[in-house]
């Protein structure tokens, strides 16, 4: 039982606001290039199919960017 041992537990859904600002500055300054992480850029209509690939752990489906305006450009090389 955690509470008897003085343990604390916390959770975080993602990077904090301060981390986001620092990362934004790095990207804007050309020091960080997040594009190497993105494997596909697809339209929002393709979300179900892309999730199926991601969920199945298909090779090459690591980080997908979905564009709500329908201007995805497919697989990034």
C-alpha cells in the first residue's frame, strides 16, 4: 500500500507548457527537426486506417500527423 510507505504517484498526459515553449523555440531556431519522427501525413478521413496500421504495429507506422483539411501527402520519405 503506497500511502503507508510515503510514496507519491503523479501522471502527466504529455509535455508541460514550459517544455512545449522550449521545444517550439528549438524548432523555430532550426536546432530541432521533428520531421524525422513523423512517418505519415494523412487526411483526417484516413484516421481509422492509419490507426489500424499503428495498432497492429505495422512497420513504419510510428507517428502519424492527421490534417483536418484533407491535405495529407501520404508517406514521408
